C-alpha cells in the first residue's frame, strides 16, 4: 500500500499506460486461445455477456441517466464500440494470426480521422492527411508482406479487422457527438447493459455454446481465457482508461495506440506465430502516421 501511496502522479500515469497497452495488446492472443474451445461467434458472445454481467453491479451507483437524451448514443457506442468488433475480430482470427490482427488494429486512429471528417464535420489539417496516408501505406505493407505466410493464408479476413477498426472509429466519434456531458464510466456501464442481453440471446439461442462447454475438453481452459478477455480487456480496462484520461489528458492516454502492436507482436512470437521483419517495418509506418495525426490534433 505504501508503495502506491508514495508514487507520484507521473509514475501512476505511466503504469496505467503500460498496463492498458499490455491488456489490449494481449486481447488478440486471448481470442485465439478462446477459439480452441469455441466457435468465433461463441467467443464474441461470451466476451460481451461476461463483461456485461461483471459491470451489472455498477448500475446501483451509476443508474441515474437520462435515457430519453442518451439512449441512441449509448446504443450506438455499445454496438459499434464493442458488440460488432467483438464478432469481427474473432471471425478474422479463424484465418489470420493474433499478431497480424493486433497490427491492423492500430489503424483505429486513422479511421477516426476519416470518419470524423466525412460524417461528423470534424476539421482536419495537413498533418491528418499525411498521417492517414502513412497509416494506409503501412497497413497495405503489413498485409502484403504477410501474404503467403502460415499466419496470413486468407488476406480477405484482414477486411474483418479493418471493418472492426472502422466501427471503433464510428464509436469514438459518436461518443464525442452524442454522449457529451455524460460520465464516461456511466456511459460504459449502460452501453454494456444494453448490448449484454443482445449478445446473451444470440449466444444461448442461436449457437451451440452449452454443448461445446460440456463436450469439448478444451472448453474449460478456453472459457478462462475468454473471461480474462471480458473482465480485463472489455470492462476493467475502460475504467483504467478513463482514469488515465483524468490524470493525464487524451493525448497521453492515446499513446497506448503506439504500444498495443508491440505487445501483440510479442505474444505472437511467444506462440510461434510467423511475424516477418518487413511487417514490423511497415507497422512502424502506421505508428508514425498516428504520431503525425496527434500533431494534427494540436494544430486544428
């Protein structure tokens, strides 16, 4: 206890940043482990359902919200920020590696700029344009240099990841537009409260999750990894991220985008996934693009 009390604010910020980057960078390998016991739809459904159940008790504290004002925004955030990406990521990982998925996920800030400009009337600068171009050059290179490797047999499945990051971008812009003035933690709890039943109905009504849990000998271990993914990757990480924004601001908090691919690649290497050095070179273009985009935020 004394250790944490004695830490200064800057140290806490860096610990939160690294912890968040590790958690989100590890989520891709956790999905891959979950797929050993369940189908992609079941992994996604379990992730959302477990996260929703975990956050449900917080409704007692954060129950007060004007649903007439925020219902559409909360549902928009839940569907595009959590529900649909969960299904798209697991579907993608049935054919591509967790490390490649993690690398392509770094495109989220790039799509955020594009979506903000096209649909939410956000201003852009030359830095945004340069950053977007660098990001797409890097993404194309990551997929191209990975083609033919065992981890990237079906490059078409990379499109699922790109669609998921596009949905993330919609969610980020939607939160800034529709949920202004609403406590971020309250928004998170209510978003999961709304999408949790949808995921649960689909999970138990339209999949064989119960059968696979009983009959698949790897289901127990897979369920453990999915639970870790749901609780840490989808629930507690949001709390930590909101705390980091409160302590350091959005710019520093968004720096985790630079670190997530590093942890995703590291886990891929640990699990003997093939990662080509040219892919690492190309992901550096994406990271550079994100850095340039953040410069643009200061200029607009």
